[in-house]
């Protein structure tokens, strides 16, 4: 049994299930639902995905099974029957309000751009702060001796 925390802070006990059981349960909800998985490099484990097959076209991604379903960078959840309940709630005839994926995608891109801008500003601030104090390179004894030698020869640098 696995405990997972929701965004609201609620702890939920989930019993891990076999992928075959989940695939069968998804087929009972909608015959076009497909369960897939891939390795999440950030967390080093599998992330389960629910896809919708639409005829001859490639399967369309519906959602990743993560601790926070709204955040694509959150930690993946272990496979459980709750993924079937989530898929059933996301059907078109469900009472749950659906978010427009294009609007959500634009919101996510805007948030990531804002985070990148903040990161670049922080880096620029650090670089500018150091530029006034620190020399570009360390003036070694050999460099000083070389300059002294050139100045003796008449160099004005």
C-alpha cells in the first residue's frame, strides 16, 4: 500500500495494481483508452500515461499519473485503480468541468518563460555585481615581471 499526498494536503492510501488490470478497467470505461508508460528522467522511475486512440491517427495524450496532475514536473504516482477513476472523470460526458488544453498549455509556457526570465535576471545581477570588484584574471608575478620588462623597453601599456 502506498500513501500519496494530494495538492490539498490530503493523504490517500493507494494499493498498487498490475498494468493488465488497469488496461482492462480502462477498456471498460472507454474502448479507445490506452495505458502507456515511459521513464521519467527527472525522478528515475516510470510515469504512467493515459492515451486516447483515435482510429489510424497516433494516440492522443490525455494525462500523466503524477502526484499533482496539474504539474508535469511533479513526482510520478505508482499505478493504482485511481487512474481509472481519473480517466472516467475526464470523459466528455462527465460533470467535472474540463480545462481547455490549449489555454492550459499557453499558461504553462508563459509560467516557464517567466521562470526563465527570473533566472536570467538573477544570473545577470550576479555577473554585474562581480564585474565591478573582481579582475578578469589573476595578475601573477610572471605577468608583472613581463610588463616591467616591456616598460623598460619603452612600452606605454
